[in-house]
C-alpha cells in the first residue's frame, strides 16, 4: 500500500500502486476539480507534489503535452493522469 499525505487537511489516504491520484481522492471523498472526467483536458485537477515526485509514473504523451502547454511547474501534475507507486505528499491551490 502507498500513502497520500495532504498537509493542508492533515489527512493520510491509503492507495494501491497504480491508482491515479484522482481516483484515490475521489474514493476518500476529498474534493478535486474536474469537468472532463479524467481525460487530461480541463486541467482542473492540477496538484502540487510536495514530496515523492519520484513515486509517480512518468507523464504519458497526453499529460506531457498538457504540462508543456500550460507551463506547469516541475512539481505539478494532473491528478487524473499521475499514477502512484509509493508515498507522496500533495496539495492544490484550493484546499
């Protein structure tokens, strides 16, 4: 099992390796923006990875294009695309 720590909410969520951040947040009723249903289009599910970036899979082609087009910072990912492979700490601008 992996852990997703959210400091602003002081909660730690359990996740299975390979789950997206988006799926983990939704499963635990943590609000996350989305209007595209997880298709990497709306960019509302952007999260900041405060720790554990190396515990996420490498961005796929679609996500990489979005990250570049919207000038994401090096520590930002789309929750709907980023798959967890270890413990991470995340935040968003709206929590």
